[in-house]
């Protein structure tokens, strides 16, 4: 006499639901993106040298200019001092939209960052914009 066939044991419903939840959480965290690397800087230059971005006269004092194609924003917090940061907001990865009155503004949720050091001036972002490497030679600003 043969014994009746039993269905093969598969993963429990809880296991399947937990795995789906973990996958969803991982996808959500990836979508938020940190825009940050372990060094705290963004290397946007090419291996053959730098990419010329602008003339120093193109960057207003207390403001800055966004270079969308290069993924950087260059600021001039005080006369003759130039800084560069990733143009990717650390909140959800949107591109920052404007620079004026000492702040870099993300249009998605209105996070504001300092033109001096990229630090968060107003959330919801909680992490600063990572610094980017630039060089200033004469009146030319170049990605390092």
C-alpha cells in the first residue's frame, strides 16, 4: 500500500512576507541615495585632467552656479574663495535647483545647504552635500 502524497514543504508565509519586506526596504533606501562616498568628496574630474567649468567672474559672491552635466555646484562664499559640492541632494537624490543668499536649495523638498561648507541649513536633508574637487588657476575654475 502506498502512502498518500503530501505537498512538498515550501517557505512559510511569514518567511515570504519578511523577504518581500526586506527587499522593499533595500529598494527604498537605495532610491533615497546618500550622494555621499566614504571620503566625503565627489571626484568628478576625468583621468586626463580637469574639465573647465567657468571663469571666476561667472560665480556670484554669496551665491554660485550649478553645472548640471558635471553634477556639481560651484560657490563663492566670500570674495575670491571658491567651493564645489555635489549637486545631488542628500535627502532623496534630486538635483539642487538654485543658489542665492548664501544657500544652495533643492527644489524637491526645499532642503537648504550652506554655500560655505555644504552643511544642512534647513531639512529634511540631514547630511551635508559632499565636497567636489576643483582648482582655480588665474580666472579659470576647473574640476580637479
